[in-house]
C-alpha cells in the first residue's frame, strides 16, 4: 500500500525567508503532484513531476523529484504573505490512476 | 470551457437520507475520481472510473455508490447518510496529456 508522508505539517515563516517542504513516499511511482489549497477553496495544480531529476519552477516555488530516494521537495524562496496556504503532494502508485495524498502542509507567512 | 463542475455547493442532510452529488466535466477525460477531505487527513479517494461503464473502489468506498454512464458525468450517491460522512467532497478528472488532474469546486456536506 502506497503511503505518502509530508513534513512539516505546519510551517510558520517570515516574509523573505526560504524553506522546504518534503514529500516522502513508500513505493515506486512515476508521477508526483503538488497542489495548493486556499481556505474554503478547491485544489489548484502547481506542478506535475514525471521523471527522476525533474525540476519545475513557478515564481517563488520550485519542485523537484528524486525517484530513487522516493522524495520530492517544494522549495519556497523569499516567501511572501500571498504564499500562505495549504500545500499537498500526491503520488500516483504503479500503473493505475489512483492518487494518494499527503496530509498537507499549512504554510503561514508572517510579515 | 467549464472544466469540472459540481453541484450542489452546500448540502445538509439528516441521518438516513440519501442524495446524489453531481459531477460533470467537458474535457472528454476518461479518468474521473471522487475524494473526500477531512481536517488533518488530506484527500482520500472514494471511487474512481477509467471510462464509461467502468468504476472501481478507492481507499474509503463504504457508504457510497458510483456509476458512469457517460464520459462527462460521474455522480456519487450516498445511500443512507451518516454523520461520519460530513466532509468536503471533490470530484476530479485527469488529462491523459501531461497527467494534469483538474478538481471541481467541491461540495460541503453536513449530516446531522
């Protein structure tokens, strides 16, 4: 059974600082997703990582995937208040389309 | 292009009532799924479908039924609502190109 672990679950940081959210998963996977969710809203897709060594960047967020270590990271550079949200990683296990989600990281960026 | 739509946005049910949550997508995606989101639990897969006429169970299927008669629609039925089904429900469809998964706006369900 595929398990996905995110850490930290809660992250409070100051504007301008850098930090990384980690997503570990337990079995082989060929696809990893990062989503953002604002309170009371749906999930917004940030990145889809398809291969080992994949790195994608959008603004102050950069995601990477190491399939050998079964680890993805979401790096936040020079955080701003607008990045405050809950971030989820989700992993596709095997050849089916089922996604398993991590529990999410609640990020709060303080002025 | 509406993407993934869900109705209703909010619903309150009494224990034992039944209802159907509607989900539709206009992107011609074969794969669709239903998730529930509870505080501190992330999203958990309820049921999914890989095409019209084909459905399968996810992680938490008990108390829910699905059917897929068309590519566009994937309704979720609660047969006899229970307070444990109080949750936010999201429907999603998956693009075969690039693997992007699109989520609907969600249905917030309360069972009293």
